[in-house]
């Protein structure tokens, strides 16, 4: 092995060790005061497998973040899918995935190349699988309430008053 190759392998090994140590450190530091972001899925194993296959086939991770995993480019300001099922119903997702122009449902200020593409060309069953899976991606109620509070206060400058 050449000297340059040894240096490169050494640096890659160091990066791997630092990454694993950081992940372990973050996981170990979750306390009751800071329980982490409580995302979960109510999907069956079968639905997770079917949806996972579709998410990979259609490169959804190129733009979206899901279960703490950043999108591949990390330069696309697309929404995280973590907890999105706590915000929308399965029927809404199906209608959205069936729309010829998703921008009519959720207008986007992003450049056209970053906008959500239509999935209307997919078979109905695939759109139903994706809709069921997206609606299964939940977030604990307390975290959702904290997020709403922060968004309200940022948007209005006023203190949030729960309903």
C-alpha cells in the first residue's frame, strides 16, 4: 500500500470513528427533559417494505428527509417527512399523489426543478401504498404542540395561547 493510500484510509477510518462516536453520544444524552424528537410509524412491516421500495425507486430521499436521515443533496429545501402523518390524513396524501400538478394543492416558491413532481403516473396501488405510509409517520402530540407554539410565536410575535 502506498503512503498516500495509507493516509486516505486512515482519514476515512478517523471520520467513521468520529461519526459513530457522535451518534452514540447523542443517543446516550437523551434525557426525560430532552427525550429527543419522538417520531414513529404505525405502519405494518409489509407496508414499510412496500413503501420503502417505492421511496427508493422514485428517489424521494434525494429531496426529502425521513427518520432523521438527511436528503442526499442536503441542498434542496424540501419538507421533512418525519411526523407528516400527524398533520394530514391518508385521503389527503392520496389526492396529493394523484394530482397532475401538486403545486395546485400546495403551491411552492421553489424553482421548478425542486418542486414536488406529479406521481399521478404511478399505478393506483402504488399511490395508495405511499399515502398509507405517509399517514403512518407520526409525531408525539406534545412535540407537535411545541412545534405549533414556536411557529405561531415566530409568525405573529405574540405568545401562543392553546385552544
